[in-house]
């Protein structure tokens, strides 16, 4: 909610709201946000979930300082590598799945039919958790719904975790359609939907890497993460709420579902579905092949969007060219590391957010501690080589002017604006607001 105040128009505030005041020219912009429901996703609940994770099933995320990026950007740059954290599933979503199924198991609901819609990373987490608790005496049966657009790598990972009691159903041209099919299946078969972005227990578990970050990086100034439907962004925002650490999300510019939802400006919690990918401009055949998976979610979660709105965190967007260039930079900087894992496209979107913030010259960047959360590494050699090939082309075409690549105007959301906007460093309002 926002409004303008002047001396001739007094406003009476309800003290259940907190408000922020920002001067814009001769006006005072009042941004009012309701407090986050303390019974939903909190720092304390994320810490409890991390402590309760089964030993040996989910190991701590690897946090390392990147000398190459630190020198390049003039700050302390850390990466939170979740690619190799889990036992074979390689994604942050395992934490959410294990937390949800642990709560079901502990409450005696261990005979349930679980229905999952996934573009690849959520389903392996649910299957791994179900298999673990089934070995403890539960009888979780999992039916996974994926779209026809799922990558062979992620489909193969799901198939490797299927037990006789589980099923994989492929249907629908995109993730949104797979979700509708899964919902109908659950209603017809008395199944329980395990959503990656509408379930508080899942969101709490998805944020456990923040505990690992705090253990390894003393008081990080910022944390950058990617956004598909918003799970990891919501959990990190809740974890670092009312702390000095700022959380910045980054989303694919061609499908900015959460950006559009937050920038709607009408105060409603409903999300807005984005246009079909085929209608987007400047997308070649190769680029469209690279834009698959959760990164292309055309509708952000209602629950995750509500958290993002209440906590008022800014979101930038990244083009597939920027993401590909980040892949090249990351590969050259870290390929020789032990247990090297190349991040998938969604993870590289977070790095693109960091690079944009640096090249735009934000005053909270230099000399600070920044953590980039690499949310997964499920990518095959073909997908990796195609992404790196595009990144090399972008680097050559830029002729060394990388800053121009990362400052290309794209949609963004900032809670201090009330509508969808584009980055403009020359904007007088943007300068006045310190953006």
C-alpha cells in the first residue's frame, strides 16, 4: 500500500502497520507494509528445520569465497554451492521436501498419496524424502506430474528415484498446465498436493542453506538468489527479515512473473500469469531451448508473492544473454576446484543479479560481503555447452564492454515504486531514492 502525504492532507496510521518514508522531490512517499505473519515462515523455524534434517541425507551447503570474483568486483564475494550438498539430487528444494514429509511422518500422516507438479528439482526432493521415510516404516506413495518440456536430465533424475509405489506422469505443454493436471488428479484420488511454493513447511525447509551461510560468513551484507515461483526468495527474505542482511532476487527478464505480480500495485495477493513464451520478443530457437524449467515459471506462487510483498524486497531481472555470460565467467573462475559443479541456469540468474548491482555502481556494494546462492546444478553436458557457447558469443560481441551487457534495461520491481518499471540510471527519481 502506498500514498502521498502533504501538510494539507493528514493521514492517520493504524499502528498494526509499519511504514517507511521516502522523499521524492517535494512529496513524501509513504510505503505501508503489514507485518509478516509470525506463524508462517520465520528465521527460528528455518533454524529448527535445519537442525532436524536427517543425518547423511542433506549435508551442509558448501560456502566458499571466490578470489576471482572478489578481485574483479572489489568486494568479498562468496558462493553458497548447493549443487553438491544433497545425496544425488543437487537442489535446494530437498530441504523443503524433507521438512514437509518429516512433519507428516511425525504427525502420523505417513500413509498418504502425495501429488507433485515439478519441472525437475522439486520432484526428486519429494521422492528422496518419501524413500527415506518409507525405509523407516512409512507408506508414502508419490505421483509426479511433469510437462512435456522437462529436460532429459531432470526427467532421468526423477526416474532414478521412482520406487514401485511411485508414478511419473508426463503431460501438458508447460509447467502451468502440469500444475492443473496434478491438482485435478489429487482431487480425484484423495491425494495431498506437495507444492514447491504454496506450502509454508516446504518454504521453511528450502531456506536451510541460510543457516550454513551464517555459519561460514560472518554477517553478510547481501544475499542474491534466483526466482522462479519464489520459494528460495521467500525463505531467504523471511530468514534475514529484521537483520542487516539484504536479500536481492533476480528473475528471467522474459518471464518476470513475480515482478509483474508485485508491481501490480493494487494491493491484492493474487499473482499474474505472464504471456506465453512464444509471444516474447528477441528469442531465437536456441534461446528458447535454454529457457526451460522453474526459471520460466509463468505464475509466481501466491504464498511466496505475499511474503515478498510484505517484506518489500527489490527484484531485478536478467536476460538469457546475461545468464549465459555469467556461466562463462563462473566456469573460467572455478572450473579447477575440487568437486566442481556447474550451476544450472536458474542458479546463474542469481549471479546475474550480483553483476548488475556491481556494474550499476550501487553504493552498498564496494568492500561489502555478498553471497550468491547457487540453487542447483542439474544440467547435462549438452545444455551446459549450449549455454557457454551463447555466453562466449555475448562476450565477443560486447568487445570488452561487459558493463553495457549487465546494465541493459530490463523489468524490475522496487517497493518504493508502485508500478512495473525499467532500470534507468539517469532517472531523477531513481537517483533521489538512492537506487
